[in-house]
């Protein structure tokens, strides 16, 4: 029985660079089929879920979702019964990216892609695919790598020195600006160009990106439970699984339920 040819997805917002990578791969790995090429992170997630490729080449800087955020969102939606694709990040030289990728043993290619470096990546991918099996341990290892990469300074988009801890947040509510004590906040949730700031009684909006807010909040008090959600740990009342097997949080003082992504489900394994 013949083994199906491996299939890859390229996510790169610059068409010339995407074409150059595709041509380089054709020389370095003739058997590899390029299933699709997309130009933004959201399309990368949707296309990967539809096509289920064996290998992903994700550019780090893309419109909408970054390559890293796209990989995290894809991992959260990926069918658990199938092995997650081998992942390679493509980036212009960046010391933060290189250090983070090497620390987590995640393969990467620097732009412009060099033939010798690409050949090493191809050999690594071929070895990975030859041993790939839908094991929960492999998927958990991928999730752990992505968690660490998302938290890496610089790579996550926060290269500036740490800001002083937040104690009060200037947030909008209607036509007014309110000074909201951080001690009153139950959770933060990213929403388009804003971040929702939820207390027991009110909802406010701020323009500061969630990643910047997270860098100024004590991690032992506010837990990341989703790519777009930070929750005050002491406000969590119960944790339960829904019909799809996803963890749902009920908070003290709020009626809604918050979904925990696979990336952060490990926080509640002991509960």
C-alpha cells in the first residue's frame, strides 16, 4: 500500500515570498504537495481545518492573527483524534523569535530562506512525519510549546521593558471615563479593537491590547484561560465540561460562562 504524499499549507502575506518558499520546497522536497497558500492568519486557521495538511509553514507577522496566534487558535480547534501538523514558523531575523523558537525546540526558517537551512528543516519534518501518530502526549507537547511561545517577551509583541503593575484602569463606559480599581475586575476579554473590562456590576471598554494588560497584571491573580480572556482566579466559582467536552467557568458575581481553551485546560487538571 502506497503512503500518501505529505501535504503542506503556506501562510505568508507577501505573495513573492510565498512563491519563493513554494519553489524552494519543490527543489528540497519534491514529494511534498502544497495544498494551499493563504495570506493571513484567520485564513490559515480555516484552511488548515478544512484541508488537514501534514505540515504548516506560518509566517510570524501576518494581518489579523499573527502566525503564532493562528497556530494557537488552530490547536484549540483541531480534532483530538488526529495528529496535529508539524509546524514551522517563518520570520525575518528577530532575536526574540530565534531565542524563543530554539528554547522550545520549535523549527523555524529565517527570511530570505536559505537552501541549506531549508534542507535541514525538510529532513527534520520527514523524520517527524515518519514517526507521527495521534498520541495525546504529542498533542500536549505541542500545546505546551505554544503556551511558552505565547508568553515569550518580544515574540508575543511586548518587547518593551515591563511596565509598573496596574492598580487602576481608565476605562470607558458610555460617554464617561471611569477609574476602575483592578481589584474590582473579574475578567478581561478581547473584543475587536477593544478589551472588555468586567466587574460584578459593570462592563467597561479600553483600547489597550490584552497582551499589554496581561504584562501589567500579577499572573498568580489573573489567569489566561483563552487567547482572548484573562480571569481573576479567586472569582472562579465552578469548572464544568459542556456537551462538547470543553471546560466552562462560572464566575462569582457574573451570569455568563467562559470557555477555557485547550491551551490553558492544564490549569484545571488538579480540580
